[in-house]
C-alpha cells in the first residue's frame, strides 16, 4: 500500500507553489493552522466531502520522509480517524506526483488510473 500522503488543491495554488518552491497551504489550511493531508485510504472520501463539484484540482502525492522533521502529526479527525497534518510549509521537491483530479458530474472525481492499487 502506498505510504505517500495526498493533498488536494486547486491547480492555481499548486502552480503558485511550484513557482515559489514551497507550498504554504490553501486558505483552509492557513485558517486551521496546518496543511491537511490524507492517506491513500482516506483521500477519496476527502475529495467527496470537501471538494464535491470542484474541477481543475490537482492530487499531489508527497513523500512524508521529505517533509520538515517534527512538523507532521497524525491527529483525530473524521469519526476519530487519524489524519496527517503538517504544521508548516513544505518544499515542492517533497512532491513525487501531481496529477489532475477532474470532476465528472454524476460520477465524482476521476482519480488517476490505478490509483490506490496495492
């Protein structure tokens, strides 16, 4: 199973992060004080709950070993499940993938082929 963490964000935010060399979080992340990530088993529900109907998104896969030391915490969220939260920005070089996450009316978000396969 993938050990990557996933961040869903609007394409424009990710493009800006690439230009800056680091991602400091979306508006929601900054308001909450941490960057919201999901594991491979959580990200589909995250997309459905928090990004329903939104198009022009990017699914960014991040290697947790490349995140700043000591800033990643797994904390209770939906239904008590532990979610990864990063308390600070990260260098875009920690991202190992960035794939379009298009919205398909009536079907939800279309994840990349083979996403989540063991």
